[in-house]
């Protein structure tokens, strides 16, 4: 449970720095973390998550990483980076991350169950045959998706 909490915190933290992730999804990520993954987490993480939710609700600008050159990557550069991550993890096809990034604000939460089921199906289709860890990751991602719906 602690590992899952750490992992989910890092996903939400990473989303904060990704301009492709909508404000609503960032807020939903932090709210899901607060609701399901705070047990045995350090107080400073819980405080950070609560401050991020408040900042997102108030429309404050996202945090920035120091020392990075500003400017968005091209879609080709992003796809190349995501493909490299997938290859290192033993996955095939397009990235497991990409379907979670909505470009138009999308249909969630209305139609949330079908969205999460479709997402899981796409995720599973990219798993190398017999890769149990990949399949379990897809199942966890679906569960996280569903937690973000409510």
C-alpha cells in the first residue's frame, strides 16, 4: 500500500509539470490520492497534495521545474520519449501514458465507466504476451481511472 501511494503520488506530481494534462485531471489525481493513498504517507506529502488541490481550484499557474528550457516539445519528440520508456519497460506499441492525456477535456466523468474500460483494453493490447506485470499495471490504471470518476 505504501508503494502504491508513493507511485500514485509521483504520477500526480509528474502530471503537475505536464502541460498536456488538463487542470481537471490534475485536480482529480490529487483528490484520488488524498482519498485512497495517504495511509502511512509523510505529512509533508499530504500537505503538498492538499495545497495543489487548492491551487488548482483557484486557477493558480502550474509549478515549473528549475533549469529547464521553456517551450513545448513537438508531438514527435514526445512520442519518441514515451516509446523509449515503453521499450525499457518491455511494452510494445504506443505509450501506456498517452491515452490518459486528453486534448479536449473529454467525456469524463459522463461515460466514465466505458472510458476506463476502453483505456484498460488499449493498455492490455500493448502488453507483451505473458507480461503479468504489464497486465497488472493496466488493471491498476483502470482502478485509478474509476477512482477519478467519483
